[in-house]
C-alpha cells in the first residue's frame, strides 16, 4: 500500500487574504478599533510565527521507517492526524475569512454610519475571538500537526524510495 498524496497545504488558505490590495485600489484608511501591525500586515496568518517547529523535532518520535509494519503504523497516524488538521484548518480559515470580509465591508461603508458601527462591532468581536486562549491553542495545534504530518510524509516517501 502507498500513502495517499494528500496535500498538507491547500494553497490560498495559508495566505492572508487581507494582505491583498483592496479591490478599489485605494490605500486603506486607519480607523479606530482596527489597529494595524507596524509592518502593514494583519494577524490572520495562523501558520507562521517566531516559534516555528522543525522536522528535527519529530526525528525521535518518527525515525526513518525500517519495515512495512512501521510504514503502515505511520500511515495510520498520518490519516488520523490529517483529519484533525483539516478540521482545525477549516475552523480557523472560516474565522479569518469572516474577519477579511468585514475588513472589506468596513472599507466600503461610510465611517460612523449605523451599518459601519455594526460591522465594526462584529469585526472587533472576531478579533477578540482570535486573541482568545481557545483560538490560540487551536492555531498552535494546527501548526504542530502541519509539521508532524510533513515529517511523517517525508519518512514514508523516503522509505518508498528505498524499497
């Protein structure tokens, strides 16, 4: 049996959609309640930070595969963790998408209007969700699983090339 070539990254979900230029081509206005980072990016990218994991972190837990049984065990672990990873990714992406949509909506609304204030309240609620311990734990778990899955995939691929 061969491991399925399931993508560990689906492209676009890993890039922050709010980093793209607005459709109007105008620079974004700074508004109260919507702080921007000093580097011009926002914090929607949950797959990068200063505490990146290295594949070496998994070398002792998942050493090179020696036989078919070990390969099958790695594949079972990969499949189980991949499902969890995909579920987390969907949940975190939905939050980031909602935030990006509200960001675009705020750019189009008249500042101070009732619609603007409602959208700003929702925007700030979602930003608070992103600051919550629950969201941060899910974000960290997603990053951990991504690196673990990449390592397991590499071990299986290396084994398959050897046999």
